[in-house]
């Protein structure tokens, strides 16, 4: 992570001379995940497990951004701490019967979006790429027989949306898609599992220009 932050800092500094206007600020906001409806079927020895998503809830994010503007265009990299929570409905079918439990999982990432955009009137239109660097997770599912977490160090996606600037305030509404299937960190009995769909989310962010 240190190397990535160092490279990002050098990139911003090297590009700053080419842009007519530079601004720095802070951002914070909420996100709502749209996750897979189809569950995972797991054969775990003498048990079969149906693993569904019960509730994705809302996430939050906050951090720093900089915007480099010239000729009606801008480049906006940011560094945002992101936290999300999801609840799983896990049903176990075994010789002793059928049991259902709800398990919660919270995970934190450092998100690095790099967006390019332009303005038409008061509206901004923007899009770009985002990297998610895994920090840590807290999961109630660790007591399930054979369960392990194997989060990737980094995952990637894209963002696109619109925004408006009012005085020093920066309001953004973004849609995010990702390139990896949700739940690909789930490992049971040495076998890797994942839901059939990639996660997406709607993000509402309020920024303040220094």
C-alpha cells in the first residue's frame, strides 16, 4: 500500500504543472450495494449448505481528493476509507435436521478512484477506474465448520456518474461496477466459492473544497 500511495503522490505532482487549476478537499458519503440473489450450494462432508445474502445494508466512505482542471476537463483521484456490512442467511441440511442462522460480515477497504470528467452548465459528468485495497474484515461465519476467508489483496472496478459544485461543496452521485464476483473470498473445506454476480453499488458523496 505504501508503494501505491507513493506512486499516486508522484503522479499528482508530475501532472500538476500541466493543469491550470488544482484543488484539494475532503469527501464523505454513503453507498447502497446491489448483490447477487442466487445463493451458493456447498457440499461440506455430511452436510449441504445453502448460503444466501440476507441483507447488504449501507456502507460509508470518507477521505481526501484532489482535482486537476484545464481546458474544461478535469482529473480527480481520491483516497477513501470504505466500510461495508453484509448479512448471510445460511441454511444447513444434515442428518440431524435443517438449521438456519444469520451471520454478519463487515469488511474495510481503501478505495482509490481516478475519475476524468467535464462540465456542461452546472452539471459534471465523470467516469473512471477504482481500486479496492483490502484492509481487514470481521465475520461471524468463522465458526462454521471448515470456513476460511481468503480476501484478495486488491480488486478493481469502474465508476461513472454526475455531480454538481455549489460554492465549496462537491456533490456526486456515482454508480460502481466491479470485475470480481461477490463472495470470492469464501473458502470451505479447501474449496473456493463465489456468488454468480459481480457486486455493484450506488454512491452518494459530499465533498468540501479547502
